[in-house]
C-alpha cells in the first residue's frame, strides 16, 4: 500500500534538504512501494513505517525550534510575515499523518513540470487547505485624540453643514465693498468663535444699475469673480427667510432660546447695523439654534442653510480694527486691468464727487453738498504751498476746470485733472497715492481707496450747512484704535 500523499506534500513544504527529503521523494516517485524489500534495489535503505514517522516527528520538532529563534530575532520583526507559523503547520500535519489517513490514502497522480520532471499532484479531496497567516498586532503609534465635538441629533444629518451668509448689496463700488466686507467680517467671527464652516452669497439690488456695479466689482477684485451676484435674488431664498423668521419667533415664544445678551432675536434674519454688539448677538443666537432640530429648507441641503445670516449693513470701524489685513487681502485689486495711470510720488489726489452735476439741487436737499472751488482752495488746501502738486479725479469732468483754476490762482498749486479714465481706473489712481487722499466723508469711494492704500494721510471732510444738518450728514469723527488707521485718517469739518 502506498504512503499517504499528505506525507509527500509535507516533505515538499520543508525548506531544508537532507536524507529525509530524499527518502520521501523517492517514495513519491515510486522507488519505494509498500514496504516490500523486493521492490527496491537496495532493501537495506528502505525505512519501515514506524521509523519514518519517528524521523518525521524529529524533523517537525526541529522546525518548531527554528521558527521560535527566527521570531525572536529583531531582524525578522521588521519583515512582514508571508508564511504561516510552524505551529499551524504542525497541528495540521499531526492530523494528516494519522495512521488511518495513511492507510486510506489514494495513489498519487503525476503531472509534468516545466523542467521535464514529474511531480505528484494531490487529489482534490486531500489537498492541503489554505493557511491564513496570523494577525500581528500593529506597533504603530495610536492617533492623537481629537477635541470632542458637540453632539447633535440624527436629524442634523439632513441639513446643510455650512452656515450661509447672504450680503444684501446696493449702490456702486464703494457701497458694495462696504456690504460685502461686513458679511466677510461676520463669516470670520463664526469660523473662529464657533468653529463652523461658512459660505458667502450675494443678493443684488433690485434696480438697473446692479449689472454695471457687478461688472465693476469683478473687474477690480478677483476675489468676487467666482461669486453669483444674484444668488439671493430667488423665490427660494425668500421662502427660506420666511421659514427661519417663523421658526425663530416660535423658539422665542416657547422660551427655547436663551436671550441673555441678545437685544434683537431677529438679528440673523436681517442684520441692519454692524459692530461689536450685533456680531456678538449673531454668535450667541447661532450657537444655540445650529444644534437644534431645525426646519428643512425647501431647496434641501444645497442652497441656503437654516439658520442663515442675512447681512444688510455697511461694515463698521470694529471690523476694520479687527481684520484690516484680511479685508485688504479680500479686496486686493487687479492692477493689470484697472490701473491705467498712477500719481506722482509727491502728488496729492483730490476726489471731486460732483454731487451737483450728478443729482442737481435734489442732491443738496438730501444733504449731499460739496465746497465751492474757492472754499476748497482756501480751506482744504490752506496749508499747501505754491508748487505743491494736486491731481483731481472725478467721474464728471464738468466744473473740474473751476477747481483747477482756483487752486492755481489762489494757492499757486500745480493742479491737473486726470481725464480719460473709468471709475475703476480712478479708484486705482486714488489708492496708489503716497501723499494725501482728500475726499468727502460721505464718499465711500474715496474712503475705501484710502483704507486699502498706503497714503500719508486720508483726509475726510464734512460740509456744515442747513442741508447736511437736516439729513444728519454733518461732521462726524470716528475714534480709531488701530495704530495705522489712527495715524493716517484725519476728519475735518468746513462751513459751506
């Protein structure tokens, strides 16, 4: 009776060669049959069955010791195991070498190899099962524990994960910059204080000039080019605003929000003023409502969040004080597109708003009034000396010659009008001044040019008249704490 095919496969798995391998291989090849000496050319070399099993046991024990030594070596600790441990093989081999299996073993089939020699193949029912390498515990360092996040209900998973801040726009370049800057200021406070992600959306004014204003903004400031200026001009946003308003009213009525430090519970629905107080109220209210079970927006979780912030206010001195550098970065101009000319290094720039030309007497009745050419020369430029240089920028050339004449004749100033430029090009010209920038305090155009630029002085003047007093557009003086702005900005007041 031939030996079990299982025994042959065990010998082939052994990495060490010797007499045992030769005996097992010769048995597999047919040189040794069922133990009858007459079937061998050298009967003395044929081991009996008991001696073979004894030798196999000794051989297996040797391999166990060898693998233990290898496992204890630091060299092998760094090498990933690709073969099963010997203990697994030994356990399987013990079962395979049982006398019962050896007696019932079937004859081995032979297959041809690439080298020309024949190898035994195991019948399907007796093939060795696949051995899985044992899992080795990882010695990698465990990741650091992160800060425990505030728990939310499962209902939160259905909502938008980003806080939407919508800026209501109006006016032209300077006004739109004010509105966007306030929304950006609110964004940064939410991100830093509440650790929530935000997004900015815009809502254009409902008049014909919105498109021209949008084109000017996108031409001047690359940061605004990806923004949709009418993202908030949709029925969907109107619905979302109404849903939020009703929800907040319900929370207040049922006393589900803490209103300590919140003077206006509707501040998120429409932020009408800016500064420290409204910003803190938004943070307190948002920090509570964001983690509540809130109503779903009609557009799902892709358009506007509930709660969201609808900002409809100019930015405040508070925001400039806290994040002047970030505001300047956001409104970095595209010099290649909008800078046609630059003032001379020793040249001051006067922004002539020309209210009378733009709005006529109706503008004056609304409190928009400028000094006359003579008053401008004698009052605003009283400290200038003959030969000083002044450039005038204005969207309307009308009346600019009168101001140039007064400056030259009364003060001896070398004045000129910068003509042939667009509004954006005038803005760049103002911004690039390294001497004085002079403009009216009510002019956001001149104010922003001075805040973004690096002038020696930003002189913002007011006109005191019955018209400006009636509309509360008379003298105003802000108190700056920021070292740079405190040094640069100067407020002046003149009688009409």
